[in-house]
């Protein structure tokens, strides 16, 4: 009998083969395409190249579908390797066990799948019914038996993959709410949102996968996407392993943060103790947890 992880990996591989996501917006061979992520425009000359249109900084194309499929496969294997006792052990998130993280990943996949399905059938729906309901559902699912939690996570992962594969070009022209009445988001952000959930929370599990294991493509996507968050003071990030610089916050100037792209990305999410990250003025800017 095929293992649990092997089954979902095959499902994800099949999804990847028929889902063609490129950040330049050019589908390879199918009418079914998932979206790109458009970096915010910038003005004026700068050493920080954010690129234009549907391409990343230096004009390279990032395969978002490939990143997400690979991230899903890696996460599934990690979850499948956990023995039952490991689920009750703490994650890197304060107050959350590994069961809480897996429960959140399962419910997030279901919520985003619902958003995509609603867009596909022209019946928009939010990710969650309410903030309180979201939190209660995570807490309740985290108490499930590990075998049941694994199955729920597998089902959610597959459900999201199928919903993404079903989307047509015209389906992406819309917006959605996280909860009813909350600020809305453009539908093309969904794959990026799921990719960040998978990669960051995979590291949060503290189960043999860390920020240092993030692929280069995701590290670039993360550093770029975090430029959209608010910051109290402006600053720049200059990773030692990537030949580019990102700017954060409004305005110019501010300290220059250095370190590996993984260390900077981890710090930007508000995690860790800023290990491996330094600045040219000795003081790291404050960042909020993601």
C-alpha cells in the first residue's frame, strides 16, 4: 500500500504538471493558469530594482506553482514523519503545539480553497466566517488524534491544489475578504499567501526544517512581499547571498540590515532572536510578527 505522504506527493505532482504559473503572466501551454504576484511599483533611480509589470527584480521569471508544489511536498513529508507524541510538543510559535500549527495549515488550505472555488463559480466567499470562529476551529482541531489531524491536513492540501488548478484566467478578476467586513485582498494574492503559510509554518514546526532550508526562489519572494508591510522607520535589507537590495518602510535612508536572505526573512517575520542579522548602525529596526 502506498504511504500517506507518497499519495499526496503524487497528487501534488499531477497538479503541478497541469498548473502553469509564471510571474511574467505567460502560461506555458494551458488555458488554466494561476496568477503571478506583482511587486509594487517604485519611482526614481535606485540600486533596489523592484522590476516592473509581471517580472521580478532583474527580469527573471519565478515559477510560483513550482515553488508551492515543492513546498507542499516537503511539508507533507515532514508532517508524515512526525510520530504521534511529537504532535503535542511545542512549536516555535508561543502557546502553540505542533498540532496547532498543522491544524492551522489544514484550515488555512480549506479557507483559501473556498475562496478560489467561490471565485470560480462566481459566488464570492470569505476565508473564515469570523476571527473568533477561526481561532476556535484551530484550537478544536488541534485536539484531534494525530492520525485524524494528518488526514485533515492531507485533505486540505489536496483541496487547495484542486481549487487552484480549476481556476481560469477570468476567475482571478476579483477580491475576497479574510472575514466578513474585513479589508479585502486581490484574488491573485492567494497562491503567494498559501506559499508563505506553508514555508514559514513548516519552519515553525521545529521538526527538522528551518528557514535555512528555504529555497532561493521563496527567499526572494518573501523578502519582496514583506516590503508591503508597514514599518515604523525606513530601512534596507542587503542579503549576503543575493545580489540585490530591498527597501522597507516609507522614505529613504535608515539602517542597512545584512545577513543571509534566510536570516533576514526569518527576522522580518518577527521570529527568532535576530541571530545572524546585523545593521550598519548597530540597531535593528522593530518589526511586527507575521
